[in-house]
C-alpha cells in the first residue's frame, strides 16, 4: 500500500511537472485568478503579451490588463456568461487588452473554474489575436477594394458614351477616396493633354483646359507609364502649378496613374488634396486599378464610337450618293460635296473643292462662300506652284497638322485662322479632277479616320463630277449647235453688211460668255473696228471706231492672223499686248480670225475684266462661230461692193448731171452775182453815208446795212462756187490743215460748249490750196458742232488708208434721214433755220477740185453722223 502511495505521488509530481512545463512554454497567457479576481499566478507568455513581470502582476486585480473603457463591457459580459461548472472552460470571446505601455490590442479569452483546497479559483487563458485581426482587416480591405473595383468596372463598362464613362469613373473613384478632386486627362494631340472629365475642386474651371504632354507629374506619368504618389517636398514641387492660375486651387498631395491602352499611354487619372500626406499606398492601388478599368472602358467607348461613326458614315455616304445621283447640275453637285464633307468630318470648320481645268493651268476653288479662280504657275505666286499647285497637279494628298509651323504661303480660301488642312485627290481612274479639302481652326484636328472618309467622299465626288461634266458638256454642245443653227439662219437672212455685223455681235454671247466684244474688218493689212459692244462709254467707243491698226504691228492681231485664234489668260503676262483703246479694263482675251477661204476678212475678239476667264474650250467654239460669220460677211461684202459699184455709177451719172447743172448755175450765178454786187455796193455805201450823217445812229438803217452785207456775202459765196479763185497750191499735210480749221471753229466750240476730241496722225504731204481746203474742213467741223447741239460731242481724226489721206469728223447729233443725206451737198439745202445752206456745198466742191471725195454716213439709226474726207497724196497725184 505504501508503495502504491509513493507511486501515486511520483505520478502526480510528474504530471504537475509536465503541466508546469506546458504552461511555461504556452504561447498564450495563462493566469490563475482568485475569487477576488486578483492574479495569483501568471506564465511567462503573460509578460511577453502584456509587458508586466510576475512581481508586477501577482496580487494585482485582473482589471489592470483591461483598458478603462472596456471594464463596463467586461463586467456585463461576465454577468451574462456566469460561472462555468467546476473543471470546465467557458468561452469569453474577443475583447480588448491593455499593455503596460498603455497600448491596447485585440485578444481572445477563455475562462475555467477550479477548486483548490476547497477554494474557488479561475484560470484565464488570453490569446493575442493582433495578427489575426490585421489579416482579417487586410482580407476585408482587399474584399472591399475588389468589390469597389468590381463596382467601378461594372459602372464604367456598362456605359458606351465616352463622356458618361469618364464621369462615372471619376464619381466612383471620388466616392472611395479621401480626395478633394479627381480628373481624367486624355492625350488630345501629340503636344497636348486635355482635362476630359473633372469632379471636385475647381471642376468647372478645369474641365476642357489643355496642358503640355510633358507638364508636371501628369506628363511624367504619361512618359514613364507608371503610377506616381507624391511623398515628399521635392515631388510636390513637380506638380504643374501653371494650372492654378485657372483653378485657384493649391494641391499638396497627388496620385497619378497612367491610362494604358495596350502599350500606348492615352491619358492620366489624378486625385488631389490640399493637405499633404493624405493618400496611402492603398489609394494609389485603387487609382491604378481604376486607370486599368478606364482604359478598358475608353477602348469600349471608342470602339462603340467608331462603330456608330461608321454606321453614320455609311448612312451619310448613302444619302450623299442618292443626292448626287439626283442632280447633274455641276454647281449643285459641288455644293453637295462640300456640305457632305462638313457633315461626316466633325472637326472640319470648312471645306473646299479645287478643280483643275482641262489645261491644268487654272483651278476653280469652290467653297461655301462661292467660287473663284486660281491661276497656277504664275510669276506673282510661284510658291503656290511649288507646294500646293504641284501636289494638286500630281494628285497627292495633303495633311498639314499646323499651318503655323508651315513656311509656304496659304492657298486660296485658307484664312489666317486656319491651323490644320487635310486634302485628298478627286480621281476617277487616271483622270485627276483636283482635290477635296477640309480645314480646322484647331491644330492637329484630323485623324486617319478623317483621311479615310475624305478618300471615300473623293471617290463619290469623282463619279458625280464626271457625270455632271459629261452632262454639262452635252448640254453645252447642244446649246452651241442650236446657237450656230440660229446664227446661220439669222446671218443668211440678210445681205446688208451692217445687219450681218449686228447679228454676229448679238449671237456671240450664246456661244462664248464675255464682258465686251468687237468685230474688226481688215483692208490692205489695216484693221478697223466695225462693231463693238460692252464696257465702253460713248467717247471711248467713238475713239475706237476712228482708230486703225496695222496688223503686222499689233502683236495679238498678228498672232490671230498667223494661228487663226488666240487665247490670253492674263493680258498683263502677254508680251506686247496692245489695248484697242487706252483705259479699257481688259484682263483676259480670246479671239479668232475671220477668213473666207484664205482671205483674211477681219477678227472677232472677246474680252473680260477677270483674269483667266476664258477656257480653252471657248477657242474652238469661237473659231467655229467666226468661220460661219466669215461666209455671211463675205457675201454681204460682195453684195455691198456690187451695191457700191452700182451707186458709184449712179453717182457718176448724177455727178455729170450735177456738173452740167453747176456749170449752168455757175454761169447764171456769176452773171447775177456781178450784176447784184454793183447795186448792193452802192446801197451799202449810201446807207453808210446816211448813218454817218445822222447825229444818232438809226437802228433801222444799221439793220438794213447788215442785211445788204449778208446779201453781198451770199452773192460772193455763189460766185466762189461757180468760179473758184486761182489760189496758189503748195505742199501741206492734212493734219496741219485740220489743226488750222479747228482754230477757226474755236469760237463755235466755246459757244456750244462742245466736247471736242482729236486723234490726229502724221500724214504725207498733199499739193493743195491751203486756204480753200482749210475753209472746207472748217465748214465740216462747224456743221458737226451745230448738229451735235449744246454740250454735244465731236471727234476729229486723221489717218492714212489705202494710199489716201483720210479725215473723219464724227458727231453725236441726230442721224440723217435718207432724203436729207442725198441732198446734203446741194446748194441752199439746210436743216438749220437762218442758214444759207452753202457751207457743205463749198466744202464738197473744194474737195472735188483736189481730186478727193466727201461722204456722209450714219453711225446708228438714231444718233451719230460721220463725214469722211479722202484726198490723194502728192505722190499719188504725181503718178496720175
């Protein structure tokens, strides 16, 4: 029995030793607490967990290990769980402990009840669960972060509108960060980023602002493609402060993460705060994850936008195709194409078409404001030819991102505000029609999609322009054929040369548009304007009709005579251009020679005030018209020649009769004049004596003497007509005689306030009686002044024509009726009351005595008369 007792005691000691060893090495704190809740025993782990030694704990209340704020909770919890059965443990649960240094930590407690020597004691097992709680918190944080990212992902990926995607993204990030502002910057051009979406601080001022792609931390993130969190003062100085001038917001803390689309950084997400060190690494990871979602959402939104744009483009192109197929009017087609370019390319502020003509020397620039011409390869604008013109001719595309960096002059229609230009050839097969272009006031405004769209539109435009041009050509040819048919019918309906010339001018506008036109007739190598219409006033017109042009001395006439036709795009660039009349505003010219078989009859010339107005196609039309007119003019000239020959024969017969009459009249007039002169001289002398004898002059006697003197003058004039004096003839020039005659008529010019103009050419000498011919010319000029009336216009010109000296006197008075023209040189015939009617008779006789002719012709049926005096030169008279 004793042995068994010893064995039992040994076993008990071994058990206690093992238990003590277990308690000593336990990682949990194990305390023995008496019924008064004071600590009686504590294992080594207690010191490690709470920081108290055994001596500091033994005898102390258990409340020492609990924070004050937790004591009420502890008491309530003990009351609720009650005392456990002896020998069993009760789970206290989780609580909060307090270390010697005052720090608190989470713990897990279990309580057991034991009896020792009939005394109740508690065993308290305490486990430090700080790490577990940290792990749980981390797991919870990760779960919440994943949930947040999932919500962000769901929110942004369910949106396909880019603006909504960005707004949703920053709203979600803003709600999960302690941030005062969140923004998304997207690369808009190679040089700039734009604040595409902003929430929080200064959002309204910041939205839409642009910054350089290398500016601040955002530029660093974009370049290095990594997330940056501001951690120190040096990094704070890298924040882009220039934007604060707009926002008035000063950021001290910032997180920025790149938005990566594949390997390309397309933007940056930023979160900012006005206090330093607010953000954590977790915040940085959240922003970084949000940037990844943003990239996916932006890619989806852009793809959706691209699909939507393609759909709209397809619909627009289909509508454009239908619209273009519904019209063949070229101008309407061009405007439709320009409107379409503005419609399908959203960044375009304007559009234009530059169409080459057939000669590829001119460009028709068409935009929304209208149409204008651009001459290629001109000396005035060589740079156009160097860049835009050459690319236009070669059918090359043009893509200029920023004209401010472009050192070439701008093409027509591109104003100083334009920054970007995109142009694409308009071609059908190998045929190059020109280019279609769009421009923007924003640099780098156009992308590859815009170029693709412009190419598609260019293809549609080429087909439409080709169809419209074919239709226009067919329509023009039909109109030309109708005009030529009507012209032929009109010209063959008359043999009157004046009517033929009038009808040529009235019909030429149906064949070739112009500002002014004229017909020149050529005789013996000298051209004279026979008809003109257009931009000339009456004075210029009269001067033009009076001029003569030697064909070989006038470059453009000589070219037409040699080559049959001539096109001058700009008279300023034509060497030797000779205007028909000074002051005529002619900038472009097209002309054709009028030939019948090989005989040069004249020239048909059209003029415009606009450079480059006439197209090459007009040359052929004009030549066809001129050839048709040549037949009618030649027939009319032959008919006129026959009529003139008949009239000459009639005039010769009439002249013979008139000569006989004049001879008879002369004999009678000489006899009467001699008989009348003696009594009239006697009466005049008696009246003079009577007047001188009276102290006061009698008005009646003075008037009677004046009438007697007029009768003597009439008698003297009749005597001169019948028996002209034998004035000595000498060599003089016609222009000299005209100038003397104009001096004699100066008083009449002043009396009638006549606008007298002259075009006197130097002429060869003539053997003449100077006083007689001067008086004859003075009579003609005076008659023209009186016929033109007050403030009328008279033009006097001299020239050489077909070996004869010609003087022309043109007035703008009323035209002559046929019965008046036939009697104009008869003695005593006058249209002016109070005149003797002998002036033109004297002039006619004087000219005839010098071997010349005097003719009168109406300029028009209403107004204008030209008197033409022709005299043979001295050499011609010597040859006779």
